[in-house]
């Protein structure tokens, strides 16, 4: 049992290096003291004030901007750092899973944690336009980083023969990320209540429907498979949801 646990830990650590190559460390491109102050202000729900940050760092505003960029760029780094830590935890926590079950569990764990993230919710409510630019904009570190980590995870499961689909990874990730954003930030985007549970249900159905490995498994729908008629998709759904609640 101990050997199995150690093997699982080793696998989790190795997978983290593949899925989140930057790891969970603070960004080296931002001076440590400035980054710590910015991260602390964000975590406490305060508006990040660049003038105040410059005074704390003992530099002028022009110098601060040269070192860290503008306010949104610095917030982008802070939020991406927090997201990387979350991703690392989820990748390690799901090391015993494979294929659709693992991909869905990681996504569900991340979405659930983001939904409960009070500093992020405060930011979205107080400055929705800036928040959406950072969280969903194609040029932001957060959006590109999360999409890249998802691509890495899917490619990792593909390389192990645990997942295969006729759709290329970038296109699949684009669809999944947009589903996540649509349900997670529904209150800002579409004046609807956020619902990450439904997001995970839709994403799992998408993955199960595309997964050729799942279709080839006995009792999972046969050659005409997918998750159609009856409960072809149910075993995977129960497993992934169970892990998501434990993550």
C-alpha cells in the first residue's frame, strides 16, 4: 500500500511538470516585494492601487510601471499565480484517475474552487470589465495559461492511451474553456446565475461522446457508442462527480 501511495505521488509530481510547466512559484519577472504586496491586496479584496503600491515599494509610479506593467498586467500575474497553485493541487489529487474521468475531475475541481474564491468574486463584482478582460481575454496570462494547461492535460491522457478523440486538442480545449467561462461568469456575461455543476455535466458529456477509448470498452456502447441510449455515460459521470466533490 505504501509503495502504491509513493508511486501515485511520484506520478502526480511528474504530471504537474507536464501540465503546469511554470509550477506554483511566484513569477520571476515581478520583483518579489512588489508581487507580495499586490497579491496581499488582491487576497484581502482591496482595489489594487498602483500609487499606493509604488509608495510601499519606495519607487516612483513610472519606475513601478516599467518593472511590472500596468494595473491589469499585474493583476493578471497575481491571478495566474493563484490559478497555477490550484491547477497543481488538482493534477496531484487526480493522479489515480485516467482519461475522461481525470480530465473531468480536474476541470470540476478547478471550477468549484474558482466559484468559491472570494477575492476573485470581489474583483468580478467590483470591476467586471477589467475582470473579464483578464479572465477571458485571449491575450491574458490567465486565459492562455488555463487553456494551455488543459491542452497539456488532454495530451498527457492521449499519450497514455487513456483518451482519444477525432477532434484536435486545441479545438477541444477552446470549446471546453468557453463552456467553463459561459457558466462560471454567467452573471456578468448573460445575467444568469453561475452554475459550475451544469458546466461539468456538459463538458463530461462532450468528452464521453468524443472519446474513442470509452466507446471501445465492453458495455460502454459498442461500436456505435458514445453516451447515447441508456446509461453508457453514467459510470464515467458517477466516478468523475465523486472525485470532484472530494477534490
